[in-house]
């Protein structure tokens, strides 16, 4: 049985984007990026909301020659993973190994989870997985910034008892917390 992991880089006050939709403050340095790469490497399929897909799809064709190892590594991880994009508005997807789904289907996700590990990206999509009690692991990277509002990393209206599984402090002030449900 696989596990479903939700990973988010958030402000200390719990937002993945500020009230204006900006998230530049969350760009990982090389140390954090390498750690994220190691988390993403074993994921068999990425489940992505439309906005997260649009942000990440640049990795499909981004020129990485001459870039740092962590950038080349993440591009390889992205290009090698299967992806399911959940969107009611996209007409098509433009990346390899990607299929479009119109609505989140908890039973389909359970079936995929039975086959291998999954990652879920985007807080709105993750909220549906949290509500369906499908999320096994939460990987939060808390940045040393307060943005005062915006898009919350974690869903409202869901209560889960969690166990702290791992933690780490990075040189740039980012704190990593891994909880399991």
C-alpha cells in the first residue's frame, strides 16, 4: 500500500501565497531544494490542482544546462513522474506523462494509492484529499516570513490527530515538519 504525501512551502503564518497571490518569498535555496527533491523522488504519481500544475509545468521544457545540480535534479524528477491534473477549466495538458481529470475522485485516488506512493500539490486539491481522509504524510516547510493572509496551506474545517515524525532546521531559517496521520 502506498502513501499520499502533501508537501507545501508556507509562511510562518501558514500561507502558500500572500493576499496578492505572490509566493516569491518561498523559493527554496539549494539546501532546501535538495531536501525537497529527495522527498519527491520516490513519488509514483503527482496529483496537481490547475494552478500548481501551471506553476510547475515550466519544468517540462526548462533549459537546465549550466544550472545547479538541484535544478537539474528536480527537472529530471518532474519529467519522470506521472501526473494527474484536476481542472474544470483546462482544455488540455501540455506535459508528458500527464492526464487531465475534471473532478477529484477519492476512490480513484485510493486505487492509485494501492499501487504506489502519491504526492498531492496545491492546497485546494489537498483539502479534498484531507476531507476524504486520504493524506498520510504532511511535509511543511515553514519560511521565516509572515505574510498576513492569502492562500492557506492547510484546509479549514478538517480535524486530524497527527504524529510528528521528523523535523529539521535549515541554515536559511526554514523549518521542516513532517507529520503522519
